C-alpha cells in the first residue's frame, strides 16, 4: 500500500483513523481509474475513484430515483388533498354528510396513517422499496378512484380510513430510501426535493380541480366524482411506472423488471461512497431488531421534533381542507378560489427547496428549521389580525385577507423536510433511522388529526377562535424547535469536555 503522500486525494476505506472507523480523504480528479473487473469481490479492492466519477453517479441517481419519488408524492397529495377541492362542488350535499362528519373522515384518514406507519416500515425493511412502495401506490390509487362512487356517512368514513391505511408507509419509506441512497451532507436537499412533490400537488391541485370540476354533469357524474376518478387513475399509472423503473437498492440498483442503470464500477461507487460516509447504512439483516425498536421509542431527544411536527404542521392540514372555502368567503368566485389557493403553495415550494439547500450548505439544520417555523408563526399572527376581522368589508380589506392567508400557507411546511433530515442524521443505526422516519410521519399525520378540528362549523365562515388556537399551538412548536437546538448543543458540549468528537448533527 502506498504511503500517505502518494495516496493523498484518494478515498481509502482501509486506512486507520483514531477518531473514526473509516478515513475520508478528498477526491482528486486525477485518481486512478480501475477496470470494472476489479470490483468483483470485496477482497483486495482498490477503492479509489475520481470526483468526476462520483458526480456522474450522483447525477444519474438524481435523474432516476428522485423524479420517481417526487411524482409518487405528487400523486399521493392529489389523492389526499382533493377532498378540499371537492367541498367547493357540493360534495357534502351530494354524499349526504355534515361538516362535522367531514372533519371526522379526515381524522380517520390521519388515524389510518398513524396506526400502520411503523408496521409498514417493518415490511419495507424486509422486502425493499421497489416492491413495497409500488404495492402501496397501486393500492391507494384504487381506493382513490373508487371513492368517487361513495354515498352516505359510512362509505365516506370507510374510504377515508382505507386511503390513510394504504398511504401510511409511503412517505417514511421514501425518506428512508433517500437516506440510504445519499450521503449525510446530501440528504436535506434531497428531502426538500422530495417534498416538492407534495408542494407541487398542493400548488397545482387547485388549478387541476378548477378544470375538472367544470365536468359536472358529464355522464351524470358530479365534478368532484370526475376529480377522484381521473386523479386516482393517474396514481395507478404511477404505481405501474414505479414497478417497472425503481431500483432495488444501492447494492443491486436494478429494477424489478431487470433494467440495469449503472455499470459494475458505478454500482461499486454508488454503494461504497454511502457506506464510507456512514457505515450505519449497511443493511445487516432482514428485520429491524427489538433493540433498535426499543432504542427509538425510548429516545427522549426525539420529543422536541415530535412536538414541533404535530403543532407546527397542524395549520397546513387546516388550510388543505378549508383554504378554498376561506378564499371563497373573501368574495372570490367558488371555483376560482381553488386556483387562487395555489399561489401560497407555489411560494411554499420555492421556500422549501431554499431551506433544504441552505441546511445542507451550512450544516445547521436546526437553525434553518427554527427560521422556517418562526416565519410560519409570524405569518399566522398577521393572518389572525386580518382574516377573521369583519370590521371592514371593502375590496382592499379582502385583498389584505387573501395576501395574509397566502403568506401563512407559503410558510406552513417549509421547515418540515429539514426537521426530518435532522432526525435521520442523528439516528445511530439503519433500523433506528427507518423507525425514526415512521415516527416523524406519524407525528405529521397526528398534526392532521389536530388540524381537522381547528375550524369548527359554529366558528365559520372566518373562524376567529380557530385562528387564535392556531397562533398559540405554533408558538409552542417554535419553542420545541428551540429546545431541540439547545439539547444537541448541550450534549455536544458535554461530549467535547469528555474528549469525544461531536456526535449529534446540529
């Protein structure tokens, strides 16, 4: 083996380092390129590659994995959120339910997700993302399509619960998959890119609904029925696409249909770069261990993240269900209100990508998350002053209401992907990371249960008490993110005093 001077610029997993089980060295564009046959076994492999080779692998990964996950998230949010658009097309009257029963159905959707989140991740860990995520997409797509023919409160409640059940594992499965395909300093940005699918669906769903709801009366169906049918069929087609194209994992990056995307050498680089960066990502068994499960559920450090997710994301659930009807109450046309709601959601999409890029660039995910949720609280406080006010009813006041609501919607979820990547980076093993992502999404869907009850029928149409409650709970969420930042800094300081290297990501 060459000496250190000759080896400088290479990535050498066999080098010794007193502070780390692996040694990471800067990559040099002039590093030796080896024959693909050299990677036939793990013994005697000269594991060096150039920075340009690694960039090519990451670009290929970005063009393969991320678009499929983003478009699947897009489909999920369309199917989950189009119920708010359906409200503007006489959904309650056609189905025969009350606003209270409507809220109960949204709670059941969130409950179905929460109940099946962790069991779903056990299955994911055992059989892999290509099989499990594909099956989930097709399953919820079928429910989303056939909910168009529901009538009565029982059918409504059952379909909402089934939709939540089959959607339950997708988001944590996708986040876990991203964390396995990418290095630690690449995950926040990819998490944010993944959540672009959510924001894109929220931003465009109003525009899509505006067009589809005009189909009311075609073949005797309501506009909301066409909305469910067309968007459900779209989801099923994405599920089929996922089966055909998504790679099985970093060690065997081929699809279920046998499509191979990476050469032998690229496959080696793909897996080695991730494991050298974080050895805990090595898949050591088919099942999550009981020790990993216990460690996750007794990890008190997750509590501030969980509280922040539940309280900070609750307003987003409220806006998703009632945003279009709020805009309509400002005096805007019934169907146009769906399109107008998309403005704040486009703003949120841009801010989410900026937040993720900033988090990876600075390595300070806690501060970025704090900035995002603080911006949310400030925008909600301003909205509280304008939206519920009925003292002035001029057109200018209605515009001010709309702008305040738009800012609140824009900030409602920008910090959430950064919070998720922060939690993932501080999970010590692969199994714990999988369960931690499930806990995160369980918290987010618990926020859906809270958000479904913030606006009560008796408080409508502008919900002044609901707005007061929203401002209060998000303020507590801000405090939770502050607590998360403080706990990791204190723990790292204690670790440094004991002579240990920094352990927790900030």
